[in-house]
């Protein structure tokens, strides 16, 4: 009788050890990036402001985060917010003035770059927030500055 109890105990201990090893392996593999992307939430918030060349807030300008193609319109205060809930971290954004094309040029400034129809690289996240800062769109009432780069 004792022999059977000892064998049962060893079998349970061996199964528990194998389960612990399998759990450790799964935890390690999920953190190393070696597997396929499974769409885990990133919880990132992309935010910023759209202003005209005089610093006034501009509403209704579409900002799209790439490669996700998640859009948002700037509000009456010029602010836009895009919540990235899953997938890889976004890398760039595009400014689209087509719904306000009779008022604004396609020439856009972000930081020191002035582009026409191009994407801009996103800054590095600070915690869960990527702060784009101010995006400037140029009013058709004033001539826009020449773009540094014109994209197809």
C-alpha cells in the first residue's frame, strides 16, 4: 500500500513540475517577440492640435494614424485624439484637408518640416501618450510657404 502512495505522490509532483515549466515557457515566449502578432492592446493615445498659420484653432481637419488608418477630426478647439487599442505601435500620421480644401492648402507644417500630401513620423511615446503637438495648416487667404517635400 505504501508503495502505491509513494508512486502517486511522485506522479503528481512530476505533473506539477511539467505544468510550471510549460507556464514559464509560455510567459517567456510571449515577451520575446518571436511569435506572430496577436493584436494585444497597446493602449496608446495619439493627440495634438491643428492650428492655422496665425495660431487659431482649426476644426474639421482629418488626422489619420498609420499604419492603422485610424482617423479623427480636429474639434472646435483644434484638438484631436486617436485611441490605438490594438496592434503594433503607430509610426506616422497624415493630415487631410480635402473636406476643407476651399479654405486650406494641402501644405502642412509639423515641427520644422513643411510638406505637401505627405506623412509625418510620430514622436516617441511618453508613457501611453504620443503627443504630436501642433500641426499647422495654411489658409488659402495667404500664400503658403514652399514645401520642403512634395509626395505623390
